[in-house]
C-alpha cells in the first residue's frame, strides 16, 4: 500500500513541475510577443523619421 502512495506523490510532483514549466513557457512567449511588437514599432518609427 505504501508503494502506491509513493507513486501518487511522485506523480503529483511531476504534474506540478509540468504545469510550472508550461506557465513559464507561456510567460516567455508573452514577453517575446511584447518584445516583437515593440521592435516593430521602433523600426516603424525610425523608418518614418528618416
């Protein structure tokens, strides 16, 4: 019975880690998205100023 409990605990740990990684990836993509947009605006502004 103890082994099953251990397995469940390990499984939960892995699941929590996975969701943490997914959250981090989403955040990263979001940041990259914002950065990309600001880069586009910067280049658009610098082109318009020339």
